[in-house]
C-alpha cells in the first residue's frame, strides 16, 4: 500500500530542506524561489520500535519497516490557480498525493528571501489555501457546465450531482476547503471522480529557527501558528528543518546521540512528523514474520483481514483461507509463540476480522 504525502508551501519556507532531512536525499535547497522544478520523491521509513522488539524475540534475520512516500512540490504563489509561476503543474502534483504537509515559515533570515518583510504564518497559509480552493472552484464549475445538458433533459443522476456541486461551489466561494464541508457518504462518492485538492487532509509544519527547537522555547511567530491550530482544530507541529537535516546527516551514532542528549531531544521532530502523518491518514501497522523476516505493513484503519492479505501479495487475498493472529502486546508478555498458544492468545480468524494496530498475522491461502 503506497501512500504519498506532498510537501507544499510558499517559496523559500524550507520545503527542500525538510525533504532532505526526511529522506536523507540531497536536493537543491538554494535561496531563490523555484529551486525544485520537478517533484522529488523519496521513501521514508515509519519509525516503530515494536518492529525491532518483535525481531529480537523471534530471532528474525531481517527487519523491514513500513514506509511512506514523500513528494517535494515546488512553491506555490498567489495566482497559481491561473498558472502563475509554475502553478498549474504543481497543483496537478498535489492532486496525486494522499495528504499534504504544508510547511510555513516561522524563521527569520537575512540570507533567505521571503514574500514579505514580515513573518505571518496565518497569512501565508491563507495564500496557499486560497490557491488550492480557487483551483477546486474552477474544477467544480467546469463540471457543472459539463452536465448542464443532462440536467436540462431531467437526468436524475445529473440533477443529484448538480445539487452536490452547487453546495460545493457555495462553500468553496466562502473560502471553505472541501475537507471541512459536511458531506455524507453518498455525496462524497458523487464527487470522488473530481479528485478535489482541498479534500485532502493537511498537517501544518512551522519551520522555526534552530535555537528555538534546541531550547524548547518557541518565539512569537511559532506560538501564533500553534494558537491558530488550536482555534481551528488543525494538526500543527513546530520544528527546525535545518536542525533536523543536520541531525539526519550525523552518521556517527555516538555523535548523533550526544547532540540529542545535549539538546534534551528524546524524539526528533522528523519522527514526530512521520508518526503524525501516519495518524493523519488514519493508518495502522500490522506485522508479519514469514521467511524469518520481521516486517511492518501499512493499512487503513478498519480494514478486514482478507484485504490486509492483499497488501502483502494479491495471491494472499485471492486465495485467502484464514489467518493466525496474535498481538504485539501479548508477545511482549509471553515472549514466544509457544507460550502464546498455551495462554490462548494465538487466534484463528476468518475473512471478516478487522485488523487491529499491532496485530502479528500469518496468512493461510491457496491459489
């Protein structure tokens, strides 16, 4: 299950620096707009200490974490929905991701230019959000025009779709993103083919100065963004992309740990970001231990076990018979599969069983 998060924001807010840190892949991070002309794509391991514990207890020869795909999308500017800058191209790239990581500038620098002389994260968020909403409004209005003839002749499906489109257009025109419009399951199905940009879940990252992260004391601008997040029930995280990049490229483990201890950082901002993105997409992790490999797999919450089998291989789902299941917490308690069986913690489940976060599953199938 390949899921993608796209990093968006205005030019020169630290998108490429954050991407470098996340993926340990060097891409240009210059001081001028539009450094990232083509989207850079990287694969990020989802940190999960449970996987190493499973491998240790079961003596697994190989440990394979689950991953997210990160796409670095170049900076949007005012007018992007009309093709200003490189707008249409980048808005199309946003359409392809599952969730958006919106990075906002909260750091000051005389060396790195900004769209304004002042730092205002809420203003900057509104610029990008407006461009996305205007692009969606354009998409909705085009669709209304496309079905107009069917509506005139009384096509019931077209009339129902027009009702939903009219609701969307009215809400978007008021500046409300699709994700914040109260749509029922039927209405969501009707508009699903439009792949509207503002329907995607968003996490906001305030990129602060290095000293703010190391001192654990955030300045006025960062606090402004946090307050905005609380008031609007949005996911907001503050970190220093530059510091996180520096930590990522410290290859000596002792040196890396020294600075983590020196700055009293128990978990890096990147680890928190990745876990938050995972949560934002409503994902869970299950594990397999076949072929002496301890492996983590990504799954949407609420997925049945036969569908989970398909995440590993389509043959597993096509020929699904049953699944042997036990939970990570029970493995930590009983320390072996034999003890789990004796304690009645080793279960056999049919295709309707809903996989839980932390399940360890052995699939039985026949093709």
